[in-house]
């Protein structure tokens, strides 16, 4: 999907009612499960099933299906350095926009290089101890984190 088309898709509030459907569809295009390990393939299949159920629940006005700890809609404005936080459980991050971030440890020391996430991509995030992130890109950084219980 072209970046402008993706940007248009997530402009305004119209995308929110179908967020899980969009993420699941994009995951199918992004992840080639034939190359994944058995453990990762099972995890991705379970995630796709959960996203389908979550979308059905959302369509019926239900939000928490008991499978996920949190769905975090993260918008970091250009130049913003967020507060110290952690990711205590494995998660998946989905980029709604291009994001270039510098990560910092609890001591304030920057990581050796920035992270670069492209709009429409997703990747698995392991458990991450205390850190903070700074949006060093030219635009706002908009991501959705899906954390497991």
C-alpha cells in the first residue's frame, strides 16, 4: 500500500471502528508465515484470530475480550520525548505513520541507533525494561501497540 493511501486511510476518526480489521489485513500482507518458526507462526495465527474476534466484539460495542491486556493508541508528536515506561509483556506494534525514534535507557543513555518503522508495517516487540522514546523524525509518530495479558 502506498504511504499516502495509508495516511489517508488513518486520517480523522473514521478508521477507529475497523482498527482491528485493518491491522489483521495488513499483518497478512506483511508477515510471510511460511518463513516463520513454528512458535512464531502459531503466535501470529493466534493474533490474527484474536484480532478477528476483537473486531467482531468492537462491532457489537464490546471492547475487552479478555485476551489482551491493552490496545495502546500512541501518538508522539514531532520532537516529543516521552516518560520512562516499560513493556512488561510481549506485544505487536503497528505503524500508522512513518516513525523514527531514539530509545533511551533508564539512565538516559541513548541506544546506538534509532528505530525506523514504516507506515503499514508491524513487528513483534519483546518484553522491554524501563526506557523512554523520542520522536526524532520529521513528522508525528502514530502507532498501535497490542499487548498480551
